C-alpha cells in the first residue's frame, strides 16, 4: 500500500535514525494516520521515511513490544487492531503496578521534583498538542518516580506507551475544547495535590479513580466503534 501523506520523511534529521523512525511511526499510529489493522510494506515505509530498511526493522520491533505494531513477514507489518480485551489488560497491569508506587511516592518528592510536577501540570494544558501530551506522559512518570526502581519504570513505560493509542481515541489532544482542556487539567491537579499531601491511601485512591474513569470512557468508545463497523 502507498504511505504518502501518512508518515513524514526523517532523512534530514541528524538524530538517531531508529529513534526518529520509531517516533514517526508511533505518531502516525496514535493520530490514526496509520489506522488500526492497516498493513504496509517495510520497503514502502523505508522509501517514505527516507531511510534504509535497518532502522525501520528495529523501530518496528520496538513498536511491536509496545503493542502498536504486528510484524507479519520479513517484508511487511500491520498496525495492531484495537481490542477491548487488550485495553483492559493494559489498565489491569497499570493498576497492579502503578497504584502502590504512586501511594509509596506520596510525600516523598524532593523540592526539585515538586517544582517539576507543577511545571508538567501546567504544560499538560498547553495548546501545542505534542507538548501537552508529552507533559501528560511525563507527569504520570514523575508521580511514581520516588518509589520506582529501574524495572518498575521499564515496565510502566511499556504500559504507558501501549495505553497512549487507546487514550488518543477519547482524549485526542488535537481535538479539544477549552472546557475539556480545563476538565483534564482539573483531573490531573487532583493527582498532583494528592501526591504532595503525603497521604498514600488518598493518592492510590485518586489514581485508581483516574484510571478507572479513563478505562470506562475508552471501553465505551471502542464498543461504539465496533457496533458502527459491524451493525446487526
């Protein structure tokens, strides 16, 4: 299939080719430029991105580990399909790992980390969708950082990456009203306030409510999408 207009060339950037290719394919998947279930050839992707097959294959392996891509054969791949069961599994694992770490981290942030939390919270409502989304991602990482070890963070980053494609369905940062922007800011401010209050139980409860609400909204969206695609 032709990929023109779906992914952007990265050939002129001096950064790591694998990192750039990974970021660009990931962006295309999250924004829907590469739709769920869509198949493409590695050759076409390499031509469109302006790089060799080597960084393409490594990037696709990374994205497969994040649940975004399914490698088919040596020369093709597909965007992973959307699945309620897949989404539920991701959130179940986040609940098991993230909640106790967030609770243990409550009240343990250094002055520098507290400043960082406030900065990320403010940036999360930035009108630049990429800045806002990155701040949202980094905020969740910062909330658990005091208690998280290397393996905790490694697993959580995989889960956060996997969550993003589902979050983008409902919380698309490029399509947001000022009312919705304020609502999302308020929900994340609750998490920051709980983290700084030092109450482990309150922090865990706040994050549990946060994840549960997101999970329910995403479940309803996917169910509605499946109903539209497969009318009875």
